[in-house]
C-alpha cells in the first residue's frame, strides 16, 4: 500500500496509518498475557517409526493385486492414486490416503463386488498395518490438543463484538471482503486471510462505531421552558399578573424552586434566576441558589429585576433548582420600615453548553464509565475509560503500560485543545484497530514446543465465540477473573445460561446456517416455470423453519437425535400450505405436530431438500452426498472426470431414477453412486423445492434403496429409521462439525480420541444438546493448545 492512510484527529491534525498499526502491534508484542514456561508441558510426539520391511514385501503386492488397477495416476478413482506409493518412505507421507483406505476396507466397500476380493487374512494384514502405522491412538495418555492458528474475527464475529463492546446496532463488517471458508465454516484460522483493503476497512469501521456509540449533542439545548415554581412558605406573596413569570415576593425566610429539570447529559449548564431585592437597615438581601439542596452560589439581588447567572457542571438526569431568601428582617427591630425582600420571577437552566456526549445512550454508558467533573479531572476519567474499554476489547486484563500508551494518545489530542469527548476518541480508535481486538490472541511462551492449558480468559473467549460468536459478557469476565470458569459445575451452569441467552441465536445463524447450508438457500433460484409456487415468502419460510427447529433443540436442551427424526416442526401459513398442513393461518410461526410420517427431522425439511436440488429437478446425487457428509460424516470421493450431465428434465424419458440407473451403468461411476444414489432415491417423493409428490414425469416414484452395508428402506419414513440405526455415526458427525466450529481449525487424526470421548459423554447424558456442548468444552482440544516450536 503506497504512502500512508490518514486518520482524522484533533483540529485537523492527522496521524499516519502505520502509526496506528504500530500502536496495535506494540500492544500485541508486549501487552499480551504471556504464560511462563513452567505452565507448558511437552507436546506428545508420535514415536519414531523404524523401517518396516512388511510394506515392500507384503503390503505393496496387495495394493498392486487389488487396488492399483482403478486407483492409479491415470484413473485416480475416488481421488486415490495408490500406484505412486512405491516405497515405505513415500507411503508414510500420506496419512489421509491410508485413513480413507482403512474406512472402505472396514465397510467392505472396496474392492467393488465384481472385482477380485482379498482373503480374510489379506484384509486383516492390510488393515492391521494401516492401524499400526497411521490410525492407532493411545487415548489413555496425554493427548495432542492441536494448534489453533492466530485468527482474526470474521465478519459476523466483528459485528457481534462491536455490538456487545460498544452497544451499537450498526454492522460495519457487512462492508468487509467476504470471509474464506475452510472445512465447511468461515471461522477457520488457516483461511482467514488479511488483505490490504481490510486494513483500510478496519479504520473506517472504527470511525463508524465511535460515531454511533459516542453520540454527541451537536448544538446547545435550552431547557429553560418556564416551569411552575413551588413556594415555601405557602404564605409567601405570589402575584399572578403574568402566568409566564409570576412575581413571588419573599419577606420572610423561604424559597422558590423548580423540580425535575431533565438535563440530557453531564455537561456545563447556566442556571439563571430572574430576581430583584430590597435592602433594610443597610443590609442587602441574600439569595442562595441551590442544586438538589446543595448551595452553589449566593447573590444579592439588585433593586430592579435582573437575571442572575451561575455556570457549573451538572450531571445527566432530573434535578431540583432552588432560590432561597436567607436573611429576612428581624420583626422586633423593623418598626414601620419595609422589610428586606427578594422577588423571584423565574428559574431557568440553559445547556448543555458546547458539544457534549449524550450519556443517556446505552453505548455511551458502556464505553464512558467515567466523565470528568472539571478540567483537572480529565486524565483520571480518561484512564478509567481506557482501562475498562481495553480490558473488554482485548478480552483479558490489561497491563498498566498498555493503558499508559493509550493515555499518551489522549494527552496528544487534548494538547491540541480538544474537549474530553473528542480527545478520548483517538485512543479508543487505537484499541479498535489493535491486533488484540481484531484477533483472537492466545499467546505462547518462546522456546520449545509443548502443550499448555488455556488461562480462564482465553477459555472464556473460546466459549463465548463458540456459542455467541461474540466477546464474553461481564459475568464470564468476573468468573474468569476468579479462576473458576473451568470448574465442571461452574462451566456446566454457564453453558446452560449461555444457551438460553438470546445471543445463542448466533449458533443457529452461523453453525446451523453453514452445517445445514441454509446460507446457500438465500442465493438459489429454482425455476419458476417448473415450480410455480416458488416465491420469496416461501424461501424465507423454509429458512426460518430450520432455524426455529435448531433453536428449539438448543434452548430446550432436546435430544440431538431429533435432528434425524422428530414428529414436529415450525411453520407459518405459507409453509403449511406448501407442506399440505391444515389449520395454520398468518405469517407467525408456530410449532405443529405431523399427522403422518412423510416428514421428520432436518433431512425432510424444505430448506435442505431445495438446497440439494437443481433449478429444474431433484438431484438424488446431491441429496445423497448431503446426507453422507452432514449426517453420517462420510466424505464421498470426487466424481470421475469427463462424466456427462443428465439431459434437461424436459428431455428425460421415464423417471429421474430410471435415467440415473442408466448413468450409473458406467463402471467409473458405479462405485460412487452406489453410496450416493440410494440415500437420494429415498427422498424422491419430495420435488425440487421440498413439496410432496407421488409421480415423476407421470410415472410412480420408486423411493426404495439398498445401502452398501445391506440396509434397505422404502420411502423417507424408513430412510429416517435407517439413519437412526446409524445414530453413533451421526453423533460422531455432529461432534466433528461442532468441534471444528468451536476450535476454528480442521480436525486431525489425533482428534479421534476427543471425538470418541465426546460421543461417549453425549450418549451417557441421554443425547441432550447441552451435554454435547459441555463435552466439547471439557475436551483437551478445547481447553488446551499445542505450542509450536519457535524458529
């Protein structure tokens, strides 16, 4: 980026962009929460593997005999080229390939049924060699928690964080470049890049946030509307010749006051009393002006009515202003002379004087926890504001030297003559562009590699961004400060609280929205010529149904197997009509119970069925792939190259299934389609936008299927029973997806121990959703981090 980007500052002064970034980088370097080396334990390393002659003598011949004919560099069926693994050294570099081979061997999917089959002994030999060298894990000893890459807040996390940090409702990150996606989610550290344009966006966003949060009252607001005066004593003379300015004459000790003057902000105001006075015995009358009962100034009113003014700082809120006559004449010595007197016509307040911050706003209350009472108090108030704001923004305690650096910026702005509310903006902006705010920082000690526990503040941040996609709230900060957050009972209570909080809607929007691909539905365009009932209200209702369904399971701590099959859903009139459900009217959603077994769970919801279809027809392949990946946790191999597409729906003869049967007759296609198609065929009773149908192309639909493991079903109801029979696979799949989202990294082979433990805890606790979250939060992968060796 050529040159420097200028940031507005005090009275036209500018500060280079690199200066602001340098501030942030210095905070990151020396202001982090560095753990001592004593808190780091050695990272478990895989034992060194000695040369294994078994590979060349026994394993390689098996691959050549049974596998390489299809899985070679020319065909690469299923994305595997096993003929390239010619030596043990090469073979050991490709763990993922061997994990895939182990899976298909275990399920009997490979070799294909029509190909030569290895003997039982040969299968056991190959499977045993793979397990010994690649997949066998000791889950009873120290576990490798993995290393989470330092990652920036993604767009959703940024918007949510500035909302909770500053109390604003704007979403400045909507203008940021789109976040890259990895492992199915957009919060993965390894793919969250930092393009140069984003640095400029951060500066602009910081200004937007501060403009919205610290709302100034730009002009003087006069609050001097004439008000009725309360007079004490009641016997005081009140002349009401002018209702606007009644003439109150006090000859004995007494007062006139006005109550509930509403000052909109803490600022300077002018109190003005229009009054006159009469002396007696050479003594002038005293009029004491009081604010909420405390004297602020004493006047000696002149003979003719005159406005008497005093200027002072008044806090925001309702106040009582009093003008009291305090030295009446002594009746015993008065004789026939006129007594001293004070006449009062009005009591007014003008202000706030100058541009001040509106402290009535929630944002100002969040950010400006202190305001100066006078010029001499500005530094004290600024330090309180900056220490509190930086603590919340960095999501950890801040060190005095970090606050000192921010105070230098405040002093710089103040030296230019800026008032407090403008001078404080510069250090606040520095915080908002600091890496400590923009990145999820988990500092590691220098030196050797190892494994360390997260401190409670790091743990609180992981937990809040997992469940809320936002920063911790004050309750989490407080518990973390006491060092109690990771205690099982405390953690369980906090998870229950957080899941019930409205901010857990972020889990619905971000996790469910990506796991179930709801985000994709927002941009799909089914063909309205083919699906005449398609419209925007239907699209919106489909998305909302799935969101409410997921939210119901989360907030009511339901059984996660209801994702596979449930006898209820949420519909409004538009979606009920689409589903053929009677008795629902209006745009409001409500929970309904299904009267038949056609639908149940996420697989038969219109959102999923539409997102896995083509614009003009269903797609058994897409639907089967979706079920494999998102329900059973199986990654299907990539399609074979140069396979022709099916003709458009208008050119099809017979049902789509019949066309697919012809398509999969191709030997290069049969392997993949034997896994995908049966699952998709079981959903063929639903059209391309999830409506029920009994015919396809005027012919009866065949929704039967046989899975590679022999499981059979007929229609969506039986398909759901088959999926329920694979509940352990689903539990593991859901755990993998949720752990990936929670950690912000892809899972590795060593995470299998964590997944197994999470699934066990989930089953033990009757599959409640909170049990799944608690098991993830208790796992080593979530509570610890592997420290990379310093170069």
